[in-house]
């Protein structure tokens, strides 16, 4: 019998692809979600399971409830801990982002400690745990960000999502270092794009592309640079981290870095004038002025707009052996899927 893998966040945008790949490889997947009654959150995964060699088990657990993952971890060989809110539309940063990320990591890793069977934990962190604002690269005198770097500029009040990710990853390393039963491997994806298996995710990945296509940035896009990676490659990286005996440490994932305008240009080449894509860069002074209308902080605009970044992804290619899907293909297939659903 193939190994049993407990996955948190397996119902989400990235998690659904990880679950699919695990099921196709014959694993028993122990999927946790907050509310088992919400069947539409995992119906797509049950459909996938019925056409694959793997087995799907549905368990209920909540990041904020102490001991919530203990039963599900008992008998699991490894844990993929992915659950964490990825949203910019929150009311209370501490309660809505930081607590589920940090307390959740503590709860899930305590379950690993309490089980006699878990030997490996793969944690979905983010490049947001590597750096905070894009200006950090310049301020720290760096040519590029590598796995050695930790975000030191985010806080609950400035870039709270990024803060939630670095605080959670640091908690994971602390708990890892205090024991010797399980190994920790961390995946640090940049901005994830590509087709979605679920129509029920709040992920900002899906919101971003919908905003681009619907004309939100038509009169001017912010001059923001991000790393981008295909959702299917992110899933593959998790499986490689799980299966490779010698996998260790952190892994930055990005096919390339590109500005929002670069992404718009790729989409224009592929889809012509079909969508109200951005026509130009928006001036920074204007963005600073209107930032609150877009739910953004002025300090975010000041420290990110106009500052390119470089991400070193050598380790993901050499140590994990990950091969990246070109951004052009990722975008094309993501938009084609959205069109099919209309
Ligand atoms: P998503 O679709 O919103 O998935 C989030 C998952 O977290 C859902 O499965 C949700 O499960 C679970 N979750 C949220 N709050 C929870 C709570 N209180 N208790 C239990 N489960 C909870 O987001 P995603 O884009 O796939 O992101 C997944 C992970 O990747 C996150 O850790 C995110 O930080 C990381 N990441 C994402 C990106 C990106 O660009 N998308 C980049 C880097 C890293 P329920 O079914 O219970 O709602």
C-alpha cells in the first residue's frame, strides 16, 4: 500500500493540484477542511479520486483549534501543510491572517510531534517569507534574493499577509529544530498562476487575473514586479519535496520575474483586443493618491512600485529537479479555462 499523506489546505487553488497529483500517484490522501458539510469545496477532488489509483479521505480540522489535527496525523507518513488564508480582503490582520498562519502551523506541527508515524513535513511558505517590500533588495544591498534571506520588513500593520507567512515559517523551523522525529522541507512559491481545479477558492491568484481581464487596470497598471510560477509546477515541487530523500531546507519557486505590464503584453499577444487590458503604467504619484480605493496602503506603493526584484531559483531546478512551465503557456491556459467556464 502507498503512503498516507495528510494535506491541510488541499481544497484550495494550489492544494487541489497537489491532491490530484498525489491521487494519480496512488497515495492515500487525508484531506482536512474546516467544514465537511461544504461538499462543493471537495466534490471535484472526490471526482478525481474515483478516476485514480489513490484513495481520498475527508477529515475536519481547523487551524485555530488546538489539537484539531492530532487524530488525522495519527497513522500518516507525512504532512503537507498548506492551509493559510491568502487574501488581501481582510478586516483584522491579526485575527484573519496572522493567527491562522502562525497558530495553525503550531497546531499542525504539534500533531506531527504527537504522532508516532509522521517522518516528513512539507510546508507551503512563500517568497513573502523571503522578502517583504521590493525595495528591500536595494536597501539590503542585494543583487538577488536567495533561500538565505528572511523577510524582515513586514509587520501586522505593513504587508500583514507577508508577515503571516514569514512568522509561520519561522515558527515551523523553531519547532523542527526542537525535535528529531520528522524532517522539514519548505516550498517558497512566488505568485502562482494557471488553471484552477476549484471554483470555490478565495485565492488572490484568481482575483488578480479576473481584475486584469475585466479592465480594473485598463487606464494604468501599477509598475509592480513579481515572480510568477505555474500552479501545476508548484504542486510538482511539493511532490518532489515529499518523495526525494535528500530534499532539505527552503526552495524559491519562480519561472521568471515580470511586471504587471509585461503580463499584460503577453496576454495582448495571445488574446488581442478581446479584454480591457492595461494600456500603460500608472504614475506612482497617482497610485499613492488612490491606493486606499484599491485597498492598498500608501506605504506599500512607496516601497514596491518601480522597484524590480531578482529571485534566485537555482536550488529548485538543481536540488528538486523542477522544470518550469513558461509564463506564456501558464497565462494562456488560465485564461482559456476561464473562458470555458463562462
Ligand atoms: P486558497 O485557494 O485560498 O486556499 C487556502 C486553503 O487554506 C483552503 O484550502 C482553506 O481550507 C485553508 N484554510 C484557510 N483558513 C483556514 C482555517 N482557519 N482552518 C483550516 N483551513 C483553512 O489559497 P492558495 O492560493 O491555494 O494558497 C495556498 C497556500 O499557498 C497558502 O499557504 C498561501 O499562503 C500559499 N501561497 C500561495 C501563493 C499564490 O500565489 N496563490 C503564493 C505563495 C504561497 P477550507 O477548505 O477549510 O476553507
